[in-house]
């Protein structure tokens, strides 16, 4: 989290410096003021979360020279230039050279406060983008495969790493698009069989009449169209891992045969009596409650209990929305490689759209959004784009108010409606929290 926003004022006029400092301090900003550009430069770094305000006309080093030196440190630091009436053309030139804004004297305090607010928001997004990129660049192994830092993802990564080093069969449960195959591949690639085959079979995508042959293979002449011998998925995965996605779609009569394979670790090709021994790990995935399905005789209970030695639960994206910024960058990097396009900077409008959406398609849907974002096609979340259009019409303050309300509500829920724990977590005073709750009409039980 980015903290400690700073406003740096540089002006050799002591009275004006004092007046600007007072106005910004009353608006709630942390202000440092300097009479010399060189003194200010000593405090400015690439990691500064702040805005620079400088007068143009100053001795030794003027505001334009100061601005250029600031932009050498980091071209994304917002610099607001204060100008007298005779310096308008100079200020316009400064804008061309990278100034964030210029304000002509005399000006109302609200004009400066507004510019600072917008500048800090822009700076916050820049720094958050950098942090996300740096975090992704430093990730290795399982952190790179199972991206996220919410408690649910930390738990899933820990469980996956522990189970990867074993040969136990695993059932992965999760909604459509939540990343079940990603978990299965992580179990394989971080495990003892990583140099052996990982074979994925979607049980819901194969016609019933072909599924037995896909699994077990067949000999030439085993049935009418069997013109040559075929090695099935189970045999092909020998030594490695077989991933059976949408296991709930497997026909009941085939479930009996699969159960026998799991128990005996052997198969016979269709049309053959030769037993082929298997050294294989089974990972099955489902989006349904197999226990309930077995009670309704839609899934074999004995197969369910055999698969359900260990179950990994992949959380839906709507339950780990704090992972969305990191995930978006992770997926956008993949899109950048595929489409040879640069990743855009994200905006408040974009993040509000992502954080308020319920994600019925989970990470798979976010991947599509990342592709559209990198391609410059807009979000396209809804078929009629109503959500996106509404967001684009909102002002920054309206967008931030909604995000602030969500953060407070989430903190209250996490802290079981404890006011004290909530204001401590959010680093607010009790009074400030109550005022914000009143503003957003938030009530606790």
C-alpha cells in the first residue's frame, strides 16, 4: 500500500509559501516548503509519492529548470507551475516539456487543491503500477503460477506446495474459469513428476462414444473404425500426471472402469487382454458438489470417495478481489507477448469497473478483459457495455467515494463490525471513521 503523500512547495516568496502551505494543510495534505530549488531537489526521489508546486521566477534555479531536473529523476512526478500573467507563454511551454499543470496568479485555493488532488491520484496509480510490475518480475515458481496475495490464495499456494511433493490423488473444486487446471499444472510442475508428461482430458468435451478409447486406447480392429493401434491418455501419461477436468461429466458406466484403474494402477486397451501397469498420479477437477451428485445417483459414490482423498478449493475471483490488480498485470504481460503491444497504465475508472464487477466467469473472464485492455478495445464486461459507459461518465471524486465505501465495508466485515479494530486497520481516527460511515450511509449491526 502507498502511504505518506507529500506536497512539496518551492517559492522564494516567504508570504506566498506560507499561504500555500496553510491552504494545503487545511485541506489535509502533508506539506514541505522550500525557498530554494536545490534544497527541494535533495528530498525528491524516484519513489516519491507526491506533487511538486513551483513558482517560475526564482533566483539561482528557476521553476522551469527545477521542473526539468525533477523530470530527470522521474518523468512521472507531477509538477505544477505557478505563473504570473506575463509568464503565460513560458508556462505553456513548460506544459509541452512535461509540467502536469500551470496555475496563473492570482488563484483561488480550491484551484490549487484540486490540481494537487488530481496530481496525487495520477502519481498513486503510477507507483502502484510499478509496484505490481516489480512484484510480478520477482516472482518465481508457485508464486508465478498461482498469482495473488489474499488469504485464500496464500492458503491455496501453501496447500499446493505441500501436496506437490506427494503422490496422493487430488480432487480440485472450483467454479468455471477459476483456475482449476492452473492448480493441477502447478501440482505437477512443482512435484516429483515434473519431468514426466502432464496430460489433460476434459471429460465434458469428448463425445461419450469416444471417451473410452480416449482414456484406454485401442488395438487395430477393436471396433469398426479402429484402423490402427492407438495409445490412450492414461497410457500416454504413464510416469506423470493425468488431469481429468469436469469429471462430473463422465458417464456412469465409464466411472466404474476408471475406479478400477485408480485402484489397480493398470489398464487394458480396447480389443486387448494385455495388462499395462501404470505409474501415474490422478488429479480430477469438478465445478459441482460430487457428494450431492452421488446421493442423487448422478455420480458413483465409490469413485467420489476414492478421488476425495484430498480436496483443494480454488476460490472464485469475486471472493478475492484484492488480487485483481496483480492478476490483471500478470495476464496483461501474457497478452503483451502474444499481441506485441505495450501494457497501458490503469486508471481509477478501470479499477473501479474491475472491483465492482462480480466476475461470473472468474479468472478466465479477467484474462479476456486483459486481452481487450492491451489491445485498446475497452473492457467489454457487459454485452451492452452499460456498466462501462456509466463508469466513464463518473467524476474521479465519485469513483473514489465508491472505492472508499467498499474498503470501509470490507474492513468492518473482516473485523466483525468492531469500530476500534476497523479504524486501527484503516489508520483513521475514530471520529474520521464515523464521519466517513455517515457520509457513505454505512451502518453496523
